[in-house]
C-alpha cells in the first residue's frame, strides 16, 4: 500500500494545490491521505466540503487547528502504516480525526490511540464534517472564501482521479472491502460526466476513472438513462467511457474486470480514451481463482488478451497478482509463471498474501510459509521485470505521446499513454525540456529503455 502525496509532515512544505492562505482567525485543517486512489478521492471530497464552509487547508502540522487522517485498512501492513500516521499526527498536532477504511474498526484504533477526537468509517462525509465542526467550529466569510470550480485536489493540477461508484458486489475471500464500503452504488452518468467536464475546464488533461469494479458500473441502477448534451446517456461503462473520451482529455480506466462488454471499447481506444486497461487478474490457475472466489474464474483470459491485441495492437494491460495464496501449490504457481510468459502483460505488480482480520481466506487450509511466499514473489517479479524490459526495449526508436508531470533544472519527468501515475513507469527528458510545463502533451522519440522506464527527446 502506498501513501498518496502530499504526505503531511512537519518539515515538508504543503503542495500548492491543497494550500489555501488563511485569513486572520480562520480555522485551518490538515489532511493525511493514505491508501488507494479511491481513498484519495474521498479526501478531496472532504477537503472540498470543508473549504466551502470557510476552512483553510494546510500541509503543515504546526499550522493546523486539527488534522484528519484518512486511513487504509485493506492489509495488516496498511493498518500498521495507518496507526503510525495517526500516532505521528497526534505527536505533532494533538487534535486528530480518523476516517477511511480502518475507521470501520474504531476499537482497534482507540486501542492504540485512545486520544483521537473521532473515528468514522469510509465515505462517511457528514460524520467527518460533524467531527471537524466539534473540534474546530467553522467561521466562514462568504466575501472571501472562494472554492475552485473543480473542488480541491490532492493531485497535480493536470490529472485527477474520478470515482464513479462506491462499494463492490464481489465476495472475494481475501478481501473485506465490501464489508467496509458496502455493495455497489453507482453515481448517475450525467453527474459523473458533469464532474469530468468541470475537471477538464479547470485545466485537467488526464482523468483516471476509478471504482472497486469499473466494469460493473451501473448494474445497481439497471443501467438507467439520463439527459446529457441534448441526448441521453446510460449509466454504463461503455457509454460513460465514450462520452468522457469526447471531452478532450486523456481518459484512463482502472479496476476493469474482463466482462464481455469490455470488448466493445477496445476498438475505440486511442487518442483520448487511452488504450490502457488495469485488470485485477490476481492469479491464473482456475483452482486458485476458485479458492479466492474470484468472479469470472473460468474466463479464457489468454484468448481474450490475444483478441484485444489483434483488434488494437496499441493496447496496454496492467494487473496485480497475489502470490502465496492459501493452498497454492508449486504446480499452481508455475502455472502462473507460464501464464505470464504467454500473456506478456505490460505493467505488473504483485503482493504476498496476508491474512486480513475478517477475511474468509484466513480459515482456508494449507497456508504458505512466509519463506516460500518470499521466494515465489522474487521468482514472479523476476519474470515480470524481464518481460517489461523486453517490451520497453522494443519501443526504442519509436515516437510516443507523453504527458509532463514534473520539470526541474535537470529535466522533465513524463508518462506515456501506457503509464498511470505512481504505479507505472516514467519517460525522462534530459535535453530540450526547458520550455516544458506540467500538463503539456507532446511527441517524444524514445532513445533508451530500462526495466521499467524510458528516456527520450522531444520531436
């Protein structure tokens, strides 16, 4: 699990896109946002509501009247990271409000940190606001306190995460997210598109669509229709993606389960609707998938991947996998390695299985030893790294469109259409970068490649 920037640290200046200068006497709130992009969107919503109520936002413990810690509780290691962040906030500030996924376990949090002011669960925005009001009463000035049209963002100005639904209908045995966040609840299509439009109008050049299951978007609403731009749009993944692709920004789809209707989008991916799918395969062996209670466990994924690539040769596939799942045999693990060799996914991550309090996988027989999990993880990543290096080496000499993320005195850090921020690779420009700015999109000739990154020259 990663900590989404910007971290709140006493010796770290806050990111400019979340700081709002406080007028004299204005209540000021800080935020520590941990975990996945979905949690980051929750943090943005909370900060937007607080800013609208007249609170100033800071990235400095010393300047905050209170600090909100948005926690992650997916794995035990993430829980430990969350407890550490809460402890640091208490030491540096003292007035701490806890929310997020780990907030569903209030007794667990208070067992370590009994002095936190309040604990709320995931996407409980009203309860968070109530806790802030109790700790630091609002003092709005309608003549001064202005809110940016797109709300407050914790990401750089040129890209933004857009959450299209909450919760999940799956019952994967290793996951407790449905217990924490409930069943699937999709936002109406016109509301999502209106938010996307505002983001683009505010200067966002890349929208990253997130949810627990993007492919299931709208199932709970029976794919109802809504008025949009003189016509109608269904609350459905394909309709939403097509309409978002018309807004003029890059659109990147995350957490896409390979349901049949995904096939309809493959031919349309290219200029704005990026040829990129983040699909959580988790494993390849049917018996392991069955023990995981994964959806679409019997899908012929290799055939689907081959079909997608025949339709759209530019498509990039990323995924994550679990190694050392309870009962995983050497033969099942070797099946995964062989599958990887054939699938040749472009971007791959993995994590070693961990028990999570409340997960049904905890009681499965034949848990894999920590030593064997470590050994299998190393073998898996060796294969994934080699495939990545081979695929990136094949890009040397080609020209790719990139988006600029950072520019300093030494060069520019960029990403291609194949790279999502933070989780994938980068393309670095060492020469001819002086006139570039974050958010610029430009063609670059690829000159050099490593296992995960590229280097290039503007064309």
